[in-house]
């Protein structure tokens, strides 16, 4: 009896979740299709019922985080930039090697990836920028601030994870957070008021 569409969707979701976990821990090149399918409790042959290439699975694993991010049509407003930056640069997030943001976990692999992987990564980055900009209002200046904040958050977390000196890592995160908060405080009055209302 053929599998139902629901069963296929559940199997695909299991493969993606498993792949994201393994890619995050080891990187794209160090994880094989066989390892992903074995970890998911499936056979290698079943992989090709869902994906043509490992790169396609990698792109979907990167996109998977988008389902956890509030979008423009979401009823729940995204957190303000100060709160988001504190969470992003927190001890917990930087120490999380299983489910961190793919902007941090996958950055080195994406640069060597193909177009579908880079496109998925760009979608996640644009979503983070949109979340940061939400409290700052429309316009080029708000967008520039949000891009700078995203760069500080991702770069700060990435460098803090890369160094083997905990004190240096903490210093990097602290400086990055200080600069994000300075950008929030120096925002135009209307944007700053919106950010304060969101924190209330």
C-alpha cells in the first residue's frame, strides 16, 4: 500500500530536522547522506524520494529556521532589537551547537555552496534584518541600522564561537551588544519611542 501524503511529509520533516542537527554539529562536507538517513532511522534509498542532492537538503535545512521566525503576516510582533540582540549574543545561544541560528552555524559552508544554498541563507538573513527593523520604522536609515545590528549580532556570535579563549569571546559579544544598544538609543525619536513601547 502506498504511503499517504501525510506520512511522506512527516518523513521529509524528520530528514530535514536530522540533517539540520548534523550539519550544525559537523558542517556540510563532514556529513554524508548515509549518516543523515541512518540517524533519522531511514534507508539511503528513501533519501531520493524527497531530494535530488545533498545540497537541496542543506538549503531546506537552512530555510527550516524561517518557520520559527515571526513573519510580516504573523499576529505576534517580533521582539525589539535590544531584546533580540541580548538573546542572540547570550551565553546560551553561543554555547548551543545543536540548534543555533543557521546564520552562525552554516556561514562557512554557505560561502562555498551553490546558488540554492546561498539563496536560502539570504532569506534567513533578510528575515533577521526585518525583525530588527520592525521597531525602527520604514525608510533607508532604519534599514541601515537593522543591517548594522544584524552584522554585529551574527559576527559577534560567530567570532565568539570560533575563538578558544572564553574571556575574549565574552569581550567580543559584550562590545557587539554595546554597539547594537547604541544604535537603538541613537535612532530617530519616532523609532526610539516605538522600540520603548515594544519593551513595555
